[in-house]
C-alpha cells in the first residue's frame, strides 16, 4: 500500500543528557545509532522535549515559515514523528476498518513504505496516538488498542508483536493506550496495566517477557515512562492511574510508589514527569495542578515537596530548562514554575493551550487551535517572538513539535510538515 502523496514547497537551506543517551543507545547492537541531532522517540533523545541543537533561528519571518514540503496520506492521528538515520516515522489510521498504518518518510518528504499493524483506536478521539520508538534498525509501536509491534526500520516488516491487555490482563484507558514504548538495555518497557503487571519489560529482539511489576498493579493512564539514575540505580518512573511509581529498570521490582490523583474517575496522566537533582515534578490533566516529590539520595524513597494549583497540563508535555518548568494548563494559559520552590514565575494566555519543545534557548509552542510560536525560554515573562497559523488538516492540533537537524516537523491530522529553522 506504499504510495507517495507529498508536495514539495522548496529546498532546504543550507545532566544528564549524555548519561541517559548512553543508557538508551550505547546498548544498541546495530550500526545505526541515534545521533545527537536525531529525535528518535517521543519528546526526543532523552524524552524531555529538548534538543541539543544550536544555530537555530531566533526569529521567524513576519508572514510565518513556508514548509519545505508537506506529506499527505499518513492517516488520521495525533502521533508525532520520530527521526533517526535520515528517516521519519509516524502512525495514522485509515479506512472503514480503522486500520493503523506506520509510515516511513525520507528527508525529502517521500513515503518509502507503509505497514498496516491492525486496528487502532476508534472510540473517543479516534486515531493513532503513540509515537514510534526507534532503536537501531528496529522500531517499536504501541497501538491504541494495546498491541505492541516490533518492525524492521528499513523494510517495515513486522518482526514480532504482543497483545498487552490480553496477555497481561490489562484494560485500555478511556482514550486508548497512548504511551511511547521505552527502550532500556535489551528490553522494551510498556504499561499494560494488569495485575502484578502494571508495567512489563519484553526482550526487544524476541518479544519474550523479561519481567513484570510483581507487587504493583494499576491501570495505564497514557504516561510514557522515563529513566532516572540515582546513586547508581536506574529507575523506570511513570504515572499510572493512581500512583507515581519508581521501579528497578533491570528487574521490575517496585522501589517506591506514591498515591496520586486517587479520586479521579477518568485519570489523565499523559504528561511524563520532569526530573533534576532529586526533584520530580508530576502533573494531572483535568485536575487542580501538580506535585513535586523529593527522591532520596539512594533513590529508594520519595517524600512530598510543594504542590501547585496552576500547571494542570493535559497532554502537551513539559520542559525543564535551567531549573524552571514550562508548559500550558487547562485554562489556556502558559506557565513557568521554579522546580525548587514551586513559585509561579508567570502565567499568561499566550497562544492558548498546547504542546511544546525546546532548542537553542527557545520554546517551540504549538497551540491546539493551530498557532505555532517561537518563545524565548526565560522565567521573567512569556516572551513571544514569532507566530503563524498551521492551516493543513482538520481537528485539534495535539501532536508535539519535533526538532531535528535544523528542521521543525509538525504533524496535524493526515499531514506532516517540514520547516527550515536553521539560522542563515
């Protein structure tokens, strides 16, 4: 079913990040290793919404950015793109049978292959949601109905799959499974939400079960897990329906859990935690705000720190820059918090609620109503520099911005756009 429906608009002009990049990528056996400018999984190399790139524009033209190209035919969905090895990968849903397809697109905007992976989410907010995770010459995709696939990145051939809710007695959240699979060493980690299997790790080559979270049971709530290193212990940290949890990444043993948003009838925890220097911030969409947790020096306990009633981010993500948390809330305002104290540095309407990414001193803010903005990352004010409207596609703009090799990639509905954001 491979076909190319791209339209070319022009040609391109000329912490820990290192630690987590090592954890995630130096264990890959393939010769295809993610580079620093790649964006190989949801929210970038370290899952923090940040790119290490420099030399990017500090201002856009008054009329906005003109796409280098626009690709159509990738299906309906909210998945962002992943970028590695000179290719982009994203998912969508097509046809009366709600068929999920994974598309591989080269850097000129040509679709190289498309693979069907069976039904995707057809109920509330129908469409694909999970962003593929690229690991060497393989990639991993979790469908909205909870089936995990491993595919060959060059050909699109499906190498193995597992039906997570069926095999681990889990149940899809109200809006379907939406997390991005996490690679750690030789495993791929997901959240089926089953008994003694809130989280599971599968062998990334064979798909066989390596561990389950025996002793910890809770439903999935959309969150993409992250990795945290603390005193030599590597923890998988995530937010399930009723808990913030830290598990030993090697064994799946629950190291600590903390009750969170326990009274919610429809827990929405699609925003991954942010972390620095023992401080972990978590937030809950549709609720009153967030919570900072202090992780002990040995990594084995957590204690509550400050709470806030401002930054209840729905699904647009957070970025942490120089000790300050940036994101939008459910009241259509953009917010900056001090991670150490919880002090609100600013809250302002800006361009309205949306998602964001960070690179080279700037926030790339993408409002759910289609405005794309360049904002200086400073805690003193919401310093809006440039903005324009993304007009391709229909429905809410929920995919996250992607920055790779001087380009900004924006997905909306059945369209994927590439913009040149490199400085002249």
